[in-house]
C-alpha cells in the first residue's frame, strides 16, 4: 500500500510541475529552430561522407576483386551539402535546386550485398 501511495504522489507532483512550465519565448523558439537547422545540416554532411566512403570501398572492391567487371547497378552521385548557412542568410537568398551530378561525373555503383 505504501508503494502505491508513493507512486501516486510522485505522479501527481510530476504532472503539476509539467503543467506550470511557461510557453517558450520567441527567442527560445528561434534558437531551437537554429539548432534544428544545424543538426539537419550535420546529418546531410554525415550522409555525404558516408556516400563518399561507400564509393571508395566499391571502387577498391571492383579494382581488386571485380576482375574488370563493371558495377552491377549505377547509383546517384554524392551531393555535397556545402558549408552551413545560418537561417538569416538562407532566408534572403533565393532557393535553387542542387544539380544531380557535376558535369562529367560518372555514376558509381554500390557494392553487392552479401546474403
């Protein structure tokens, strides 16, 4: 019975504390949005680095073990996200779609998955 009362009182206190939190200010909202944008850009950079390393591994595999075979399927080229631009700079600049691949770039293949 004591455990039940202890759990119920802890829940009541936590709910009352959560209900009293003030709404975030405009400055806090802007800072949270900026943090989210930085995190998203960091994820894009990580994806780009992963793509480049996969291309390097696939090229090495086909060079050493592929015995001159071509890659089984073509994959899209890695797209470099570029440097991080703060929200103020991106809001003022027009949005343009990045090109799929640079001129003269050859699509690379991902290594075959092992069963």
